[in-house]
């Protein structure tokens, strides 16, 4: 679609703190030659295809005679240990088969979910996986207090590290002292937010930096505890790529931070509010949390059109993360229209031939 536009405004050059500039503006042919968008349009940058496609682990999940909505008595075989793309035109039955039949069946089996799947006859092979996880672009938290550090649980490890420092032990500080969510170590003026909300009658609320802690979220005593010269507040404001090096001697912490960096999120800060993250960033944080887990390798991940709104570069990073998850023995099933992602899949389930009553096969 970019090539068909009359006028293109290209933002960048990178993401987050590395972006925010208009790199170029003009016709597609006039894009700045060194911009990432132009490089993808000229095929100088590409989304690599795998050298060989996986054979999987020879196990599968089978659903017989799925017939909800426009599904035409479909028999679905899901080969495990592969990267699977579910394709087809809009209305061909992709969501009916996967989101409304397969996912509810598995959710009921593993989590005693109350969701009711669309009609089908039998299902086999449920014991070949140990859980199902859906990953989407919804926010990682509903409040500004949620951030990449809390969502990935790496902040729990960091708080534990600060609580074990000699000065903390002398003062009797525990892990809770370094939480901005509970009383004790946080700044009580802003209750650990670092900002104060000023309600404006008939106008949107205004947030101002807390004058007591100057946005540091903690009280003076808590900020007197240092690890390698940095307070807990300094760590929250550090870019993730920098903090991965800073905590290099702490394996439990650096493993998660390096994973976040590897999925292209090194520019975010650990304490960045979840409400400021894009859908694509939230999705990659969820994937990074899964990647950093020491898992069984028997998980089925389901993603519904994960490339929506993503740049070529983001799609490439997403494909790389998916491949890493599958390399661990997991199965990733993606409902998708993006051809670059589909070409990278090991197995394609194509529904159709058309939409509505002409689809479902």
C-alpha cells in the first residue's frame, strides 16, 4: 500500500527515544535512501525465509467435523512443534475455526474455562501439549503503574537484589521497601506514581511531576540505597539495553533484560508506563516474557493478526521471536494475511475458497 500512496510521511529514524523525527516526506520514490522504510521498499532489507522448514515433533491435535458458523464440517489437524500460519480471505472461517472452536476447547481442558466452543464432534491429542496461551496487542496493564519491569517480573528480582544489599540489611529493609505500590519506601505525596494528577474542570486532567520526590517515586531513605552507584529509581529510568549490561553479573535479571533487548525493545525504559506503549510493543513484551521463561517446550501459542499496524522492521523482529519460541519445541499458530510472515511459516492451513457461505473449507 505504501507504493500506491501519493504522499508518504516517514517517521523515525528508530523507535521510542530514537524516533520522533520526520525522516522524509514526499512521494514513495522520494523517501530518504537511508530510511528503513525505503530500504524495505527497495528490497535492500528483507524478512529472511528459513533455510529449511521444520518437520515438527510428529504429534498433532485433531478436531473432527467442526461446523460452527460457515465451517463446512471441517477436520482440523494441527501438527505440533511447528510455526503454523492460518490463512484465507476475510470471512473464510479462520476465527470460527481457531478462536471460537480450537481455543475454547483447549481453554476448557487446561483452565476449566467457561467459554463454549462452536459445534464439533471429537478432539484428539490434547495431552500432546501442556498449555495454551493467546498473545495479542492489548495493553500489558490497565494502569500507569504497570510497566515492562513489573509485567516480565524482572522488577521482583531487582527489588530482591536491593533488599539483600548490606546497607538494606543494616536498616532492616525488605523487598517491599523497594515497591512503588505499597507504603513504606514509596513517596506518599504521589503514592509512588512520580506524578500528581490535577483535575481540571471541563478539561482533561493534567499530570505534573511530584514536587516532593521530583518524579523519583520513592522517599529519601529508600533512594539512599545504591547498587553500583544507582538507586532503584535510577534503574527504572534506565533504557533496557543499558540495564541489561548494568545487571550482567545477575543472571536471573540479565536473562530477562537481554531477551527484551533481543526482541527490539532495548530503547524502552524499565519503568515506562504501560499506557504509553504501542500495541506492537505490548505484544513483543508478552512474547519476551514467554521467551525468558524456562518452559517445557510443549506450549501452543495462538496469535490473531499480530502484524496489524506493524512496520516491516517490526514484522521482521516478530518473525524472529516466533522462530525462537518454536525452536524451543513449542507450537505457534498465527492467523495472518501478511505474506512475509506466511512465507516464514513451516505449515499453512488455508481456509476458503472465499468468504461467507462460499468459505469454511
